[in-house]
């Protein structure tokens, strides 16, 4: 029997073309997956070795791809790491992990570094899953990336305002509020944006790699206005230092580094452009005959979808409010949340898609499932949910409210497996 | 009652997670097993998956869920959990490159033990049908039809059962399901 034929016959089963024998897997790729899975669970190599009754050096060799992982070892490792064997052996697009890229950033201690690794790995898995769905559906994410902005020699504030202004012009935003920031970054620029449950001090993460492009995670546990700020901040990193990954932590009162200052400055000018904000504020003052109340400012913050504090600080900077207004209100015990509820302002959270996954990601997952490229179990895994909910997502995304010619409401079923564009002979 | 549909092979039918969820949602696994003249088996990996159905007790549309509890079915002997034998692991790993672990273990068992398999999963079906010695495949609807014919379920009982599967299991017939019309006709009995 030819060697090629032998590899296609495993355990007495002649396997079809789509299946690959385990023996044909690249040991280095498998080793990298095992290392990533181990770190995601914060196990040391010694702990894994003890759990499997092997020497630590054996685990080292497995992770380097120098020793082939036996079948039963792989199954036990998957169980130990709480991963599916499928996740460990499927082909994945990225070699250099986000956790490796993030390692250049300082952590306060080992525990923080391990925690950061775990979140970085999940962030990377989300981005890779997104890319895999695009590949399955043959629908690559359109990228409208501007070249990196050079800022050398320009004062940080000036550079931040210039870049924000150029980007607003490029994206046709004028100087009004950016209403759907997430959708803008995803659809008009081609960034991958996830709302993850991150540690409370972490505001967001940014990473870039060639196959994945620009990837941003913001902390879904934070209020929506903070999420938007973090999103704009990470976008600032993408525009100015694309190849330097970033993890933004909430400022603890100390001075920001120059690159953090630039990204934060960008967020400020991008979300609160000087001309648009000044014009709106002046109109408000004119209408109210020079009397500006806290309710007016809350409404203005809501209009620009930024926090009350961010708005006040920006107005102070523009000398439209006296310096120290925010601090004075704080000292007087002003409670933003209570004030908002008094004037029946929503926090904006219900208006914005705060879901973990981008809408396009979910559509692609459903499309891949409908094309029989994913099993139901895989679909649930891609959607980070269980089968029952995944079925609900398929039903929800697979049909749209429809209005017939006679004005009767109905449901239009969408066949994801059919091309939208008709082919003509 | 009409004649029992023979599924042969030691009267065991393998279920994947989709079908297990659907039959559990139907609330009549014993009757289905009886109609098929079989007992059911699932792969150990499937038994470990967290499965849910929607609650029955809410009249309005609800998203309240309950976990699938297999202990009753196991206790009554209707359902057994099987582990992969060593020889089946190679096939499991080959399938696991393409499908999730539960599905891969189910496929490996179906191929190796030559067990008829109930699955609606189109990808799993495609992979299995490409293998030599592919098992006999059943779909949720096909099994429910066998049950309906065996028990001579009247139109109302049938409609109620199908609606229960649809509503509690969030199940809709997959694209290309040949018995889709039977399913829709069965459900429509309660609409009229």
C-alpha cells in the first residue's frame, strides 16, 4: 500500500478527504496551542507535568513541538485545560500570540502578568474565530486603514487634535457627535471590536497582527460612555502606533506616558471636537439666555455620548466653563447618576450594542452554520453560548420583519446559503 | 398501534447533542424509544455538554431555561453513556479536526460500532456520508414521524409534541430537511 493511502486509512476506517489523521498534525502548531491553553488556565509546566505523571522537560518538549503528543495525553491535556480537543487541533491562522506581544508591557507583579495573559489569549481567540468565520464564508473584512500618523516633533495635544480632525474628515463625520462609534470602527475602518469582561482596572486592549488586522477589546463592565472613550483611545493607538500593542488601565492619578497621553488626547478631540462642541454650547447658552444648568450639561454630555466629567473638563479647557467646575460640583456632592435619572436621561447603554461579539461576526457564524461549514456545537462555541441560545440566534438572524405589498406584516426568511447577487448567463 | 420500525443493530440508536436536546424537549423519550424499538446511547463528551431547554410553565413568551437532566432517562435504562474505546480514539481525533468533541466522539462511535445515528447536523452528516461504511442516519423529524406512526398519535397530540420541540428546544427543521412539509402540516393542526 502506498504511504499516502496508508495515512488516509486510520483505525480500519477509510477516511474522507475532509478528515486529517492526527499523525499528520504539525507538532509545533499543536505545541503552541497547548502552551497557549496552559497559560490561559494559568498552569505552570510543572503543574501540568504532575497532573499527567510526566517530567516537566517532557511538557517543555511537547510545547516546542520536539516531542509528539500521544493521543491519550492530548485528550487528558484538553480535559485539564478545560478545552475541547477540537480547539487544540484545528488549524488556526496566527502564530505569534497576543500574550507574547503584550509581554512588552509592564505588569505590577506575576499574578497581574498571568491574569493579563489569560485575557490576551481569549481576546486573540475571539479575533482568530472572527477571521476563521470570514474564511469559511469567503467574506474578508474590508479594511480602510489610513497610513500610520507620524507625530514626531509635534506637541502631543496638537498632534492629537490634528489626527482627530483628519480622521473626522476622512470618515465624513463633520464636527457632530459620533453616534455609532463601534459600528463606524468595524464597518468603515475594518477593525475587530469586542466588548469583553476585563479586570475592573483595565479599560481596553489593542493589538495588531498582519492576518488579523487591528483588534480592540473594551471593558464591557464599564459604563457605556467610558467604553466609548476607551474605544476611541484604542483607535488612537491604532492610528499612531499600530505595531505597538496596548493595554489601557484606568488612570490612578499619576501622569500618563506620552503615548497614552496622545491616545487619550485623540479620544477627547475625536469625541468632543472643539468647533462642534463650542457651537452647540453657544447655542445652548443663547437659548437659555446665558443660564446653563447641570441639566443642560447632562443633556449635552448625552448628546455627545461622553461622561459628564469628560464634557465638563473639555468645556473648561475650551474656556466655556470656569476652571474647576467639575471639582466644585463634586465637592458639593453632585451625583451624576441620580441627576440623570431625575431628568429621565438614559445612560446611553440601552442605545448602544454592548454585546461581546460584533453583529457581523454573528451573521458570519450563522451563515457558516447554514452552509453546513459549522456544526451546531461549533456554532454555539463561536457565539460563546449554549446550543439553545445559538438556535435562537440562528432563528433571529435568519429572518427579518417584512412588509408585504398589501401592507401586511410578515416574516421574510433569509437563506444564508444563497448568493445575494444574481449571476447572469 | 402500528408496527414498530426496526432500527436493528442490537436495537441501539446513537444520539448526538442536537437530537438528544430535541427528544428531551419533546418530553416523550421513552415513547420514542419504544416506537423505534431501541434504547439510546450518547457519547460521554455529549453527556458533559451543558444543555438547556426553555421552561414549559410560562404561558407567555419566556427565555427562562432549565438544564437538561439525564438522570431519569439513564435510571430507566432508556439512555446510556458510552466512552470511547482506545481503538476509537484515532477516529475521534480525525473527526475532532473538523467538528466539536461531542460530534467527533459521536461520529467515531457511529463508524466503529456501526450504530444508526440520529443527528440533524448537516456538517456531521456530510462528513459521515463521505466515509466508507457510513452509518444509517436519522433526523429529529424522521424519528418523530416514526413515533407518530407507531403511536398513531392524533393530530392534536402530534401538533402539541412538535410545537413543544419547536418552542422548548428552539428547534426548526434544518434547511433541506425532506420531511419539512410533514412537520409544518403536523404543527398546523393546532393553528386551524
